[in-house]
């Protein structure tokens, strides 16, 4: 009994062994940076419970000898906190230098960006191969501190760019197995930005300032342990993947531009928005959207301020990226809803308010299948496709849904489905022959024509031609001033409008 109690007492008296050590945290960071192609330099030294890396440097050559990029930090300290975690301390300023030797239609330049932090606290916990990075900061920012163009240094009156995130809280979990998997999230109090550029020779200038509130980020990244950052197709095949979402709760900004003595100013704002990016070996997808958008412009050449607003604007795009024997998904969606503009702008062409000024909308969704014949991220294959030496892709099918156009008292809706015969490139002059049907319904078309005549924007004879075209491609749909049209392309390549052959 005494022996057992003594053993427990001895164990309890021993210092706790850290789950991760300073050296393990530094080794993990170094491996991560090296995997992206950076050359890592620095001098390691240990004192007490801390490991310090002085003169830390990361450098990378820009492909094809076009320049170099380098990051430096005077001192980074990894301190064992004695509870299984490690505190990482960074200097307040860490310069990033970019040297570009070859600029298409431009001049070589060198720039220095100061990556600055205030109150950054980072603690790493977990165990080797599965570490969690928790951090907070009062601010993280990037500031253009020097720009040299073709050997001439430009001061901040000629070029400035400041971006600053405030009140940051975040976490990142890094797991290493066959792949390096990173899952992270971050919230901030917002982003402030201020950028301006002025041409020393002409005096032309542009300036942007603004703020974005409630910026947050969530994302997952999978990185091969051994990869060549210049070979994106190989990276994707080895498992490289990204899925990230940025959100914000609103923003506003101002801009000013001057060209040849003419000045233009403007303001923008939004009630919130998001941006999502997904990329893997199958496809790359974007989705962006914002609500309650407003814009206004004023300038020497404008007789009055131009103002517009939109309740919602969004777009999504999916494109296959890898060559495949199987058809892959492709998609494009657009929604521009609730567009309005100021009465001053309306009155330029409709001072008597003949046309309805209800909010306008344009929306549609296109989805389909396409067989990729090249790797989209392979520069050589894409260059050959641009030269017409190879066909980049073969469309297999295309569907239209959610078509909605509402403006000036008219409304258009529709849907359709088509397949494509890639063996027939003659029926439609080099285009794979489609087969399918498009259905469209139009409300208020004749009413719009009547109003255009009333406004003097359309003559009676022109209106007659427009009505004849409508009658050729549409039939009455039953409602007042409602027309519908069914456009069909047959297997033989015939084009029919409401059963009547037009090609």
C-alpha cells in the first residue's frame, strides 16, 4: 500500500510533459511552408523553455524567371507553456518583398508590403500530426511601404495601399497523414481599406476607401505532402483541394478618379454578402452574392448624380478542370433582382412616366454536362486550345431553368433542355448539333410596344414589324397580352417554332 501511494505521489510531483513541444511546432510550420515551394532559412536557438528562430526568411522564384517573392521576420519565438501547449510570438512588422522582372505591356517593378500585427496571440496545442492553432489579434494589416517602377521610387502620393483587419479570433486544425488537412475558421470586427494610385506623367489618378463589417471565414484545405506548386494538374491529382467561404454583414466605400482633368466620384454600399470557392480534381466552383446594393456616381461630364440600387445580386459558376472520359457537371447561375434607378435617370428618356418604374429582375440557371478533353490548369494544353490545335471540351447536354426577366411592364419566363451530337459539326456550321426544346412565355410585350410608340421612341411601321415577328415565333397563351413560344430542334437538325418549321 505504501509503495503504491508513494508511486502516485512521485508521479504527481513530476512536471507535466507537453503534448507538443516548441521544436515540433516549428518543424510543422517549416514543413508546411516548404510544401508550397518556399525556401526556408533561419537560425534556431534554445534557451530555457523556448525555441527562437531569428532572421526567418521565406523565398520563392516566380515561374519562368519572371521574379522573386520573399517574406522575412526578425524573430519568431516558440515558448513551452508547460500545459501541453506552445505560445508562438511574432514581430509586429514582417516585410514581404516582390520583384517582377517581366510584365506584359508594362514595366518591371519592386514592391515592399509591411505585414503588421498588433496584439497577436497564438497558442498551439494537440499532438504531433494533429495540432490546433488558436489565435487572437487586435489587428492584422498589410501596407504598401515601397514601390519602385522601372528604377523610379514612387512616394505614397503616387501609390498607397492599406488593408487592415481588426478584432480577430480564429482557429486552425492541422492534421497530417497521407495528406495535410487544414480546417479553419475566423471572425473579425471588420476590414478597412484605403488605396490610391497616380500616374506621375499624366496626373491621372484613382482612389478607393471603405470598410467591410463582420468579416468571417470558414474553410478546409487538403495539401499533398510532396508537391510542385507550378504543376497544378499534378497537385490536383495528388489530392489538393480547397473549400472556403467568406461572409460579411455589410460594407460601404467611396472612390474618386481623375483623367485628363475630368473628375468622377462615387459611393457604394451593401447590406451583406458572401464568396465561396471550391476546387478539387473534378471542378472549380465560385458562388458570390450580395444584398441591398447601392451605387451613386457624380462627375464633370455627368449632368446630375446617377443613382441605382439592387435588392440582390448573385452569380455561381462550376467548371470541370480535369481531362476525363466521363462527362462532368457544368453550371452558370445569375440573379440580379430588384434593380431600380433614380427618377433623374429615368426622366432622360421617359419624363412623362409612361413606362412602369417597378424594380427590374434578370435571373436564370444553366446546368449541363461537358466532356473535358484537356486539363484546364495545364498551360500548354490551354495554349494549344487557344491556337485551335485541339478541342478543349465537348458539350453533352444543357438545361435552362428559372429564366425570369421583368422590366418596364413586361415579364419573360422560360425553361429548356438540349443534348448535343459532337459527331455532327456541319448542320450548325461547326457547332455540335443540338436536339431539344425551349419554352418561353412573354407577358406584356404588346403593352410595352404601345408605350414606346406613345413616347415617340418607336414608329408605327417599326411597331408593326415587331408585332409580326412576335406572331411568327409565338402564339396566344390565354391570358391578356400573354404569348408563348416553343422552339424545337429535331434529330434531323430542323428548327420548329410552335410546330412550324423555320429552318
